[in-house]
């Protein structure tokens, strides 16, 4: 019994895709990279044919008149340029050979060398410098051989060799073509390098933005979930013995979760379409009372020492998040129920000191995970530093030194 194969399911949101033969994608990529330059080839062919007609009228007494064979050579030399992006080496040698045959046959000079110049530029730009230089050199050498040694055996009859100054002029033309080709190559390599640098910068900015969003989400969720976790434990413990206190714990959970959702929504607003502004301003030290209140709901008393500053927006956000993460670590990893936050501002520098008296609880006490790494990244992004570690008396200290204005805000 033959095995029956079910038809391929259509792609979501569109018609079913047709199966493509093996290697189709690679061929299609190559096709996009090297499209047929038929427009430029057609225009150049027309220019060569018309220009050669004018040249024939001007040189009718010295060179042969244009004939079907000469026109076929002109068409062949220009038509080869259609393959100049796919086979640059073959095309540059082919156009040079056609031009040499045309001149050796005694037909009038004119734009017959223009396809050679275009093919040379394409070959050098594609990285085939030796081939282009060799083809142009052989063309010039062949022209010297035909014009000064073989002219008696080639048409037109009674031809005379050109002056060596004319050969110098042709050599100068060849050098100019090669110099132009090298200039095009250098500019092309520079353009490719600049495009790669722009792509790398865009990837770096995307990575930095992703890390920034990850830090924001971690800081918001870690703090709020820590408060929720503590209050949930209190609520469960007092649910039967003290319902009112359990109700208070549940109210704190509701408020903390609502605020966390709002801040997460604010962070995710940055992923919306470009040009749209965030719906709410970024948090700063002006929200420190809310942070102290949330910490109190988790059973942590926070003392504020010094005047709460109002630094530039970037520093303001970083300082708020650092204090938030430090207090979260106290709630999660310290046996102390009291923390101190001290602010110092001098000489354009903001110093934050967050202390608790310990003792540490758990193997990861002190916030040795993503939270501490995020604090260091925030400070480093502004040009500041973070020092965190146990104190001699058994507590834990976080010391942040931040510039009053971020680097970007000083520009």
C-alpha cells in the first residue's frame, strides 16, 4: 500500500509557499549581488556606435570606413560589459582583445577603448587588480606592436606609424584609467568598511538597550517580588490568629504588585514604535519616600541621612535603582531589619552609602548575583563606580560614586 503524504500546511497569515529547488536561495542571493547592468551597457553601446561614426567621418582619409565586421566588433566589446559584475576578469581581457583586433584591422580610432576602461574599473573594484593591470598593459603593448612593426602587413594600405608622442598619450590614458580604477576600489572598500562599522554600532546599541531593559526589569521585579514574598509569608502566618494583620499584608501585596506592573509597562514602552514618548517619567530619588514605605511594608526600617539630592535625570534614575536594589538585597539576604541610606554631594559627584548591620542569611548574602552586576553596569554607564562588600563589624555596605551629570548629558 502506497504511503500517502499530506499536503504542506499553508503558512500562517498567507498562501502556501512553493517548494524551491536545492541551491535556489544561494543562486537568488548571487543574483541580487550581481544584477545584469543592462541599462548602463545599452547606453554605453549606443555611445560607442555613435561616437565611432563621428570618428570615421573625421578619419576617412587615414583609416578604413566602418563595415559590418567593425560594427560587430564594437557591439561585441560593449556587449561584454553585461557580464562585468559576474566575470570581471574574462570581461576585461575580452574587451581588450576586441579593441586590439579593431585597431589592428585598420578601423578608425574613437570610443572603442571606452569598454576597456569600464571593464578595468569593474575588475579592480571587484579585487582583480593584477588582471586589470595585465589586460591594459597587454592592450598597450599590442597597440605598439601593431602600430610600429606590423603596420605594413595590416590595413589600411600605405599606413604610416604614429609618433611616439601619440604612444605616450595612449600610455597616459591607460595609467589614468588604472588610477581611476584604484580610486574606485579604495572608495568602495571604504564604503564597505563604513557600512560594517555602522552595522556593528547598531548591534552594539541594540545590545546596550537590551541590557538596559533587562536591568530595569530585574530591579523592578526583584524589589516588588521580595516585598510580595515577605508579605505573603506574614499573611499566611497570621491568617488564622490575626486576620486584620493578614488583611494589611494582602493590601501591601496588592499595592506592590500594582506598582510593579506599572513600572514593567513603562519599561516595555521603550519597545513600542519609534517616536512615541514614554507615558510616565522615569523614576528618580523624588520617589524615595515610596521606596521607604514599601521597605517598611516588608518589615525593614530605612533611615535617610543627608539631604535627598536632585541630580541630572540619568544619574537620578541610576541612584534610585541602586538604592532600590540595595534595599531589596537587605530584605532578601540580611538578618537586620534596619538599613541606612546616606547621601553626599560634593564637587560634581554624588555618593550613595547603603548600610545594614547584618548578619547575612543564605549563601548568596550581599546580593552577589545579577542585582549587584546590574548596579555596577549602571554606575559604569555613567562613568561612576560601585563598591560592595561586608563590613568589619559584620554588616554589609554598598558605596556608589556617580557623576552629578552623566557623560551624555554633559555634551
